[in-house]
């Protein structure tokens, strides 16, 4: 038996909060033939940046999150604005939140934050050799503190719960699996020995 897509019978928007919309979809199980209702959250895609300055330090942000009612350490990023090039949007978010810019950029991938409920993707970018180009300019609804970490400190921060934003952890793992954080860690060790 193979898992197949469920035919969509109906979709109705039941709530619009601006930032996100709630829809009720009715779909039919291809296995049983029964119809079921599912509630989904629709929102813009997210943009996240694994940012490394010229010294090889990770550029992270500490900010208060209303959902958890806690302050957390995470990667810079934000919502993808309609019609905006994703990489430019990620660079804009990075500059607004941290003041860092320039460097070289590459797309690491697109992840589904919670495909059972959310319709969006998180696009993860790696930005290297960044420099401080301006003061941060956070949105009015954000209070942000920039923090720099050596890449070899990331595992400890995750294990200790100082970085517990699941999408930040996933993005950092994606960068590490690609070897991008390992290379930099080696360069820092060489720099320290010199």
C-alpha cells in the first residue's frame, strides 16, 4: 500500500488575522473514502539566515517571543514579502535585525516548519564574510540584541536550551550537515593557534 494525496473537496477561509489565515479544508481519504475536516494556518514563507561575519562568528539575535513568553536566542530572519526576491528579503531582514550586510550568499534549502498545520516554507540562507554596515533597525514590534558566537559554541547552546527555536536548530543543523560550520570552526582553531 502506498500513501496517496487526499482529494480536496472544499476549502473555506474561516478567519483572517492579517499575519496568518485559518482555513477549513474538507478532504477525502483515498484509503477509506471518508471525508474529514482539517484546519490549516496559511502564512507567508519565512526567511532565515545562518550568518557568519568576517571573523567566522555566527550572528544571532536575542529577542522576546510572545508565543513562548520568553526571550530566546535564534537566527535572524522574518517573513517573505509578496513580490520580493527571497535572497534580497533575507538580506533585508539580516540588515534590519543585526546591521550586517554584504558577503556571499547561498541557499541551503527550504524546510516545512509544521506541515500538519502550516502551509508555508522556511527558506534557509547561508551568508558568509559579512560586515557590520549599519546600526540595526528592528521593527517597532521587536526588541533585538545581537550576539556573536563561535560556531563550536552552538551545540552547547542548543544542549543547554539557550537556542531552542526549532527552526533555528534545524537551519543550523542544515548548515552543519553541509559542512559549512565545520570548515569555519577549523579556521578559527588555526587562527587561535597562530
